[in-house]
């Protein structure tokens, strides 16, 4: 007998579940569209080389790869940034800045666990062609708008950092392997202090330098309360000074958007992907279990790897698995129920043609209408209408004149005889 179980880390969505999910996606799209992001769509597969360019070996270890009939290495997309870069390089005529969003399915071959699956939907928002603190603030604001429209505005904090700032300070400590050190810093939350410093010394750092790196990456708090401490640590070089001034400007714009209190500077935030060049951030659940809800950053040098357009870019991603988990915990997930405007009940088969004709007229007016397709009894049809949450049942039978129908409200049980010509206005 064939195994009917779904694969581990994958999901089925039945109609009621899918309806609830679509309500959430509709809200998300409403939020990002209000921020003037335009929707794109793209293939579910790309050549593996697209991800070898700069995403890092870590992500390649988690991809679903296969060889197609032409001998090419293909992967199911684990994220969308390389695809966005490819699309932009293929169109030189796009107006800048480009503001795109999408909610594709993505795939990663990793161990399924709470809030992490092998197949998931991910909101992606990117702003390409503008490099300043105002653009960074605009992107962060867009993420907060999504959280607001989902009624999660009190449930998260954004922890942010600038990789250039952190890198400059680490270099001033005499650290040359900054990329390797940042990979250890990225895992700091999972390690004890002892383990963190041991991992740094394994890279060749002295105990005193490892201690300084530990103290540096402990800096966390409101931006305005930490700028003086951070400034005291930055070296006198152009990169560090520019990064610090960018941070100060960012705070100004965050205040203008009235989201400054949702943001914290945290020098341990570096993000794992290799292509980030400046701002990096993660939105964390601030009430329940400590976990990331969304994350992103600036990737200024990335697009030029795919062509001759040198365009700065900043973006974020928000996966649906963690989002659903948090919304369910906070009773914010929509009710999982079917919804129908009208059910057409025909008393006997002789009325089928009349019922279908009426169904067509209602559907032309964008009224969600279902009609009896089986040989059900009157009571069974009413029961079915109740199960699909029909608002009204329109009864087509012998008891009414050919120009009229009986309409039953499923909310209060009231019944009324309505002219067919008035039915649309009655229901709407």
C-alpha cells in the first residue's frame, strides 16, 4: 500500500487552513504595498552557481539540489536575494530606487523543528539603488508596518548593528581574520561565555583579545544610550567614522518614523550570510521564547557579481513558520473556517437548471456562491450550507413564483421572499 504520509518538514494546507493563511498574506501585502513596494514573481528553481557566488557554503549545505536532463546543477531556491540580483541585472531600464517584494515558497534541507521547516513561505522586501540611512530606516519601517498590521506591534524588538563598525573595531584589536571571527560572533547566543572565548582563541586570538571581543559584543541597548560607549571604541579611520555617523543618522530617521523605541543597537548581530556589507538587523520576539521573526541588512557589493550594474541594496526576509507560531501563541491567527456568501438550495432535480442559472448571475456579481451538486435532501443541504458558513441560503422550489426565491439568513434563521431581480442588492 502506498505511503500517504507527507514528507518531514513539509505541510499540507486544507481549505480552512489555507483561507486563514491567505488572510495573513493579504494583510502582509497590504502593509508593504502601502510602503510602495511592487510585487514580483520568479522561478522555484535556479542554477546552483547562483548561490555559490556569495551566499556562503553554509546555505549550500542546506539546499535541495539535483541534476536536470541537461546536466546542470539545479536547486530549489533557499532564499530570493540571488534571484532578485539576477533579475535586476537582466533589466537595465528599471527606475531607481527599485522597491520589490514577493512571498515565494523556499526550501532548505535542515532539521525540522519548532518554527523551522524544510519548505516555507518567506516575505522578501528589497530596496535597490539607494544607499543612505534614510533608505535603511524606510526598510526597517516597512518591517514594523507588517508587524503592526498583524497586531504584533507590542511583541518584538529589532536588534541592529553595522558590520563595518564591528569589523573596524575588531581590526583595531589586531584581528586579521575578521570574517572567521564574525562567524563565531554569529553563534554567540548559542554559546556560554567560556565556549565563545575558547572558539575565538582557536582562531588564533590571544586570551586578552578574546576577552575584549567578548566585552565589545556584549554592548546592547537603546542607540542613544550606547553611542558614547561605542564611539569610545572606534579607531580613527574613515570606515569606522562613516559607519558610526551612519548609525547616528539612522537613529534620527527611526525617530521620525516613530519606531526608535522598537530598535536596539546590539554589536553581536552580524547575520550569517556572507554578502552583508553594512547594516544588519533581526526582529526578535520580545515576550515569549527568544527567537528571530525577521532579519536582513545591506548588501551593497552583491549585485555587481551578477553583471555590470553596481547598485547598493538593502532588504529583509520574514518566514511564515515562526510568524504563524507566534500569532497562534498570542491568539492573533485568523479563525480557520470556510466562508461562503450564498448556497443555492434546489428542492428537487427539476429545479437544477433554474438553480444553475441563478448561481451564474450571482457569481457574475462577485458573490461567492455554491450550488447543490449532489442528490441531497432538503435538510442535508441546509446542514451542508451551515458547515461551509454560508451567510444566506437561496431556496429554489415550487413554493415560490418563477420570479421569486426564498432567502434564509443563516445568522438569525429569518426567511424572506425576494424578487430575483432584487436578489443581488438584498445579499450585498
